[in-house]
C-alpha cells in the first residue's frame, strides 16, 4: 500500500485546485492578531487557517478576535486548532517559514517576491499546495520549525528596525502571494467621465472670450494669440462635459460680477440730487 493513501484528507476550507494555500500560526499569543490575520487572508482571497497550540484554546471565539476579524468571521469559523505542526501541515507540499533572524543553516532565505516568481506557476498550473508558517509574537518560529521548511521568507525591511506585527506580516505575505497568483482587478467606484465634445470646448472658449472682454483682460481689437493659446490649454486638459459646465459657470459669474461693478460705477458718477430752495 502506498503510505500516501493513509494521509488524512484536507480540511473543508477549500479544495486544493481553488485555494492551494494554507496559513499556519504557531503558538500565537494575542487573540487580536488571530482576528487581524483572518481579515488579511480574506481580503486577499485565502481561507485556510490553522493554529498550532495557541495561548488560548478558545481564541477563535474571543471577543477581541472576532472584532479584529471585522467581517472575516467565516475564516475563523472554518479555522482549525491542532496540537502539533505535523497535523497543521498535512497535505501541504511546499513549506515557507517566515523568519527575520538568520539561522546557521537551513533552507535558502529569499524575499517573498523573487521566491513567488518561481513558486506561483507551480501553484497555478500544477496545484502545488503551499503553507506559510508564522511563529509566535515573542519568539517567532523555532529552529526545528524552520529547518523542516523548503524556503525561509524574509520580508525586506529597514535594517535598523525590521520588527513586524504578526498580522502585518500575514498581510504582506498574503498580498504578494495573491499578486503572484494573478491578483484581482481593481473595480472602478464611479462611471467613466464623459469626454467633452469639440463643439462644447469651442462654446466654453467663446463664453470665456466674452467674459475676458467684459472685464478688460482681452482687447478685441488686438487679441494677439490669447485665444489660440487658451484653446490649446483646454485641449491638453482633455476636459469632461461636467468640467465644461463648471468653466462656463465661472465665466457667467465673472460676467455678472463685472455687470454689477459697472452699474455701481455708473451710479457713483451721477451727480447727487440736491434740495432746491424755494
């Protein structure tokens, strides 16, 4: 009999062909980090979370965990707690440790992106099952845990201070891994703006010409190259229809202001009425 036939089946968190990725948190201390890690996984489209000997047996249901998960309660519901790393890694084929401190020997240490350039095609095309291991907040992964891995990932940080919160590290790894697998499209939040037509641009230019003449900025008898230059400026701006409306509204306000100023000036120039003596 093939020993592989006796391996326990994968958890129901997602079939390998859809999500060949597992995040393993080893001896985690803080419930908030578990919740934040679940949230980090969900936003990147991952769902398989396993905890090895967390500090609190009920960590998946604690108030702080659920609060920090913020909408990723389904990840917590499907997550498993196991006693040994062996149990957490059942079915996984490539193990990636995360460790900032170099070891005397062990797997090659790589930044995530160069590593994922090679690893992601195997996951996409061949269904390679990859596990990312994260150690405790205080001590990280033990040497024994790192030695059993194929790769040691080190997130490039500032040399003088490279300490990352556990959930932050999960988020960075999850993001880079998702990008390597293909990433998600950015969904526009607003409809594309309608580009202004050429005749609308010319209408705005004519309106501005009237306003500039009215305030004395443009001499219609000697316009020089002002209007062609303004025309080129508007073309380079690639204005939308809404922006044309705004520019014409400004021109209208300029004209109204100039009209009020002219009326006030005319009133000031008229002689004041004087009472006549009988």
